[in-house]
């Protein structure tokens, strides 16, 4: 009797796991297909840019490593910017890490980003042909939006814009990167 109960329990477990695997396969395929829209960002990227810090414009050298992970269902982006001005040359000015995935429950992309100062954001980005746009939640009527595009010369161009109310966006960040290689697997 004990043996029959044990066999029945294992059979039930096997059927349950098989059903879960069958449900997961289509979900994974949808996620993988959706994430192909972000393939244009994969690789090792290097270049230059500038950022407005108060009234001062600061120049930097940027390196981004973007790769797919988790069975091509997640894009991981790791970036570091080093100062390029005389007073900050080589100093880490910016370090960030982001994860983008397709959220099957909401049928939308999800952008989670983390900065070296501990700040983080979790937003829904817009993804279109060789373009990724995400906006921070409004803060005291101030809005901030970042846009990454890949142009016909295979350059990663990113801008950050800020504005209040119905005002015109002001660019506070601009960088252009060139793909210098494949991202490590």
C-alpha cells in the first residue's frame, strides 16, 4: 500500500512538472521573440559624451557592455563613465547597471536600473525599431527622459532630457558610442 501511494505521488508530480514545463515554453518563446527587438544594443561599446552638472558641462569617456542572458530573455547593460576633463580625468563619474526584460504578465517591457549611489528605477520603456526610451517618474513636476538610438553607422546615441510642466525639453546628457566588439558570454 505504501509503495502504491509513493508511485502515485511520483506520477502526479511528474504530470504536474510536465504541465508547468509546457506552460513555460510558450512564455519563454514569447519573451525571447520580444527581446530580439533589443538585439541592436548587444556588444561592447565605447565613446564620449557630456553631461550638465548644474551650470557646468562635464565631459566623459563611456564604456557599455550589453548582453543577452537567461536564455536570450533578458538584456543586461553595465556602464561606466570616466571623467575626461583636466580636473576629473579618469575618475568614475557614472556607474550604472540595468536589466530589461519582457514581462508576460503585463505584456510590456520592464527596465530596472541601478546607480552606484544606490538610486534605482523600475519603469516601462518604449521599444521600437533600433530605439529604446524610458522616463523617470515625475518628481515635483520635473520630468526626465532617456533615449537610445542606433543609427545607420552602427553608433549608439543616447540623450537625456529634462523639463517641467509644458516646457520644452532641455538636453542635459549626450553621448555617442561605437561598437568595439562582442559582449562576453
